[in-house]
């Protein structure tokens, strides 16, 4: 093993959307990037496109919920380049539906991917960063980590918990030169919503008394989509967080995300809830 002179990042969920944009940006900035994803064909195709010579990327196929895969990702990255300067925890998905109808097993599964597996991977990387006296952990959260919405409360709860873990971890690791940053995207044009609807399909098909409210919420989401940003907007935030000598605890974007977060801070809960209120028909 020979330590790379270039900085090394491990990016999870890198085969599409925000993760892909982050990996692209880091490669453009001269980083070496270990990219993880479940979809092997897509990840391999992307790596071939981004790294023709094959010396700046590492393809790591697997599932973030697998302890064996997590261990293998960290071990192979370290064996290849001798360092991990940044861990970008991006992998995740959204469980949708009213709390009454979402099976507890589905709620546990969402927390397993979005929180517990993220924590477990971070635990593997911390000793490597601490040994070098520096590092940066970037947790891709969401505006949903501050604002919970009807029919999205399971996913939103995972992001609220991620904020708490990140805040505690930031204080624990500061003495070792390791920074912890939360990225808070708003609505971004990716496969996320379609994937969330697919994984939540059984619940959505049997909404029962919630059907009317669900349809009303979908119409309001259509309005928000017009404000949607691009994955590159979030790659911009990650780049800023990695470049900063003393990074902020949180970076949010695009503009509508900052607006929603400001309103959440300024307005009383009762007034803010009107933004996401679900009204029943007379």
C-alpha cells in the first residue's frame, strides 16, 4: 500500500442523482473517489465514463445495509490509496405513506438504510481519519431533517435523527481534527420521488380513508417541483463544505430550501403547519 498524494473520498449511493453529481465534482477537482452503489451495471458504466484510465476511481458494488459490504468498502479504499480524507454519506431512500398504514418493518428498514448503516460506516472510517489527525464527514440530509410533512414522516424522521447524530458527532470528533457537516437539499430533480413511490407502492395502493388527502398532497408537490434544483446544486454545497478551512455545521440549497428553513425558524408551528395542511372535502 502506497499512500496517495491526492485526497481520497468515499461516496455512497454514487450511481445516480446527487451521489453521481458529487462524485463527478470531486473527480473534476482532482480527488480520487471510491464510489459505492447497489446497481453494478450502472456504476461500472459511470466509472468508465468518468475515469477512462481507471486510476482515479474505485468501483465498490454492494448494499450499505450489509456489514460485510461496508467493511469491504473501507478496506479496499484504504488498501488502494492508504487514506480516506472524506466520507460522503449519501445513500438513502424515502418511505412514504400515513403512519397508521406503514408497516413497522418498513419503518425499521428506512431507518436501517438512512441512519443505522450510515452510522456503522462512519464508525469504520473514524479511526482512519483520527490516525491522520484530520478528515471530513459529509452527511447528506434533507430539509426534511428540519421540516416533517404529512405522508413523509417516516423518511423525515430518519433525517431528523441524522441531524442529531451529526450534531453530537461534530463535538466528539472536533478534538481530533475531524469535521462533521450536514448537507440539507430541498427538492432536487432526481429519481428519488419515483423510487420512494415504488418502495411504498403497497401502502399507496391501499390508502383507504387517506386517499383524498394523498391526492391533494400530490398536487401540492407538483407545485414544488417547479422550484426544483439540480444535483449539481448539491455538489456545489459539498464542494464548499470540503474546501472550507472551518466548514459550517450545515449547508442548504437551492434557494427554496433556504426559504422553507427560514420560515420554519420564524413562524409559530400552528402558522407554519398551514403550508403543509391537508384539507378534507366538505
